[in-house]
C-alpha cells in the first residue's frame, strides 16, 4: 500500500513533491499578506465547515473525473495488485493532493481574516478529510448508477452542517460518514476508478476545408466540464443582481460582468489539449484562423451569461438598457480577446491533473483586468 501511495503521490504532486512546497509557500504568503493588512470579518463556524466540505468535494470530484492520471493507473493494473490496498492508496493520494494544493490556501485565507477557535480549526480540517472519503464513495455510487444515493448522502451532510447548533453533532456525523465511506470503499472494485471512455470511430471529412466553429461547438458540447461551468455561471448571473446595486453613486453592474467572465474550461482549450496546440503552431495559417473563431466562441459563451445577467438586472434594478447593453458587448468581446491572447501566448504547460489546470493562478489574470476596467467604468 505504501509503494502504491508513493507512486500515485509522485504522479500528482511531482517527483520531489514540488506541488506541496509551492502550495505551502503560497499559503504562507497569502496568510501573511491578508493578516498583515488588518482586514477582519466575523463569520459563523458553519461557513468554514461548508467551505471546507463543498470546495474539497468539488476538487476531489474533478480529480476523479480527470483523464490525465489514467496512464499511471493503466500501468499499475498490468501488474498484480491488492484491490483494497490500491483503492485506499488511490483515494488517499487524491485526497492529499486536494487538501494540500487546493484547500490549504482557502483555509489560509479564512484563518487570516477571521479568528477561529482551536477546535473549530480542527473540525474544519476533519470536514475536509471527510469530504474526500465521501466524495470518492459517492463517485463510485454514481458510476454504478446509484445516482439517488450519490446525491442524498452529501446533501444530508450539508443539511446537518447548516442546521446543527453544536460542533459535537457535526463531529459525530463526520465520523459516521467517514466510517461509512471507508467501509463502502473497502468492498468496491478498483476498476470502478478507471474510466478511459469509449473509443469513438474516427470521422472522415470529404470537404476541402474543415469548419473551425463546428469543431469548437462539438468540443464544447462533448466536454461536460464546459457545460457544467457555463450552467453554473448562468445560475450566478441570475443571483448576482440580488447582491449588486448602486452604492454611493457607483454602479456595480460592470462588476458582475467581470465576475462572469471566469469560465476556465472554455478559456483553456489549448492548454488542456497540447496535441491540438502543437498542430496549430506547425500548420501554416492555422493560428489566426483558429484564434478568430475561438474568440467568437468565447464571446458567444460570455454573451449568453452576460445576457442573462442583463435581463435579471433590468427586472430587479431597471436602468438604462442601451448603456447596459453596450457595456455587455464591450466586456464580452474584451474578455474573449484577452482570454484568447493569453491562451495563445502563455499556455499552461506543467499541469498534472485537470484540477491543476482549472485552478492555475493564470485563470485570474483576465478577471482581474476586467475588474479593474469595471471599477473605472462604475464610477460616475
């Protein structure tokens, strides 16, 4: 079990565990900077517990759905292995990667802006560990077609965290769910975690020229992460007008547009497909042709979410629809152009899992530029 865990950990965290040191350094810098700024808030412990569970579970699910580490698993399956040891090693490696490289910076931010008691910090850490185990078990249930159980189990945990008044109740539920997840995984099949997907028959095109928009549209429709992320942004577009309004002569409508441009799966198409990028860079004339269509695709996706945001804003707050419509067009085309330029000039290279790609710090460059632009536009 130890050898399997070590092999998988090096696959996820680097040969010398470089990702661990990078995450620790980033967390220390983030904590020091935010804590030194003197910014403090007061939050209920349930917020910390919910964030620990939801964020960790989301990243863990992304790792389980990822395809990047399937080659290492395929090589291990060619050798004799113990089923139970492999499952626990695999889940432990994914959980360690999730907690250390993704959840730790979030905890550093929470601990810097709000004072927490020692047992609240410990319970939040245990909630993160529990989320890893339960997510792995729920993912196996989902793979086996037990969708109802995979949904209601995590939903019950979230309900307990929201409704429980005492930490003892939450700790008891966490212990019970962790034990149940470990027991379920102990009798699972290791091949349930291996999902390479079905090999499709290659399509033959007889036309003289291919259609880049059709290719991009098929790519978008075939990728569940793109669809789920876009659907989530559409839901956020309906919710953001309830939070934003006019504050002391400042129109916060552009701020929402800047937030909605963070569609990472759509904006990292070349980074996640190195073969496609290499083909585009080698073939003459393909870069400009592809990038123009790619920019239009991102513009269309951003325009859909921004259009929903505009409609909800007009229903709730009203305002000058012409000015807001022009603002939507400007922010959609600007964010699309910046995303394409950044993806072509600075593609993300050294990523080990899809979660690393989607949580790379580069994803925040375009939203930060758009937020700065929104701040300038918002002042009247």
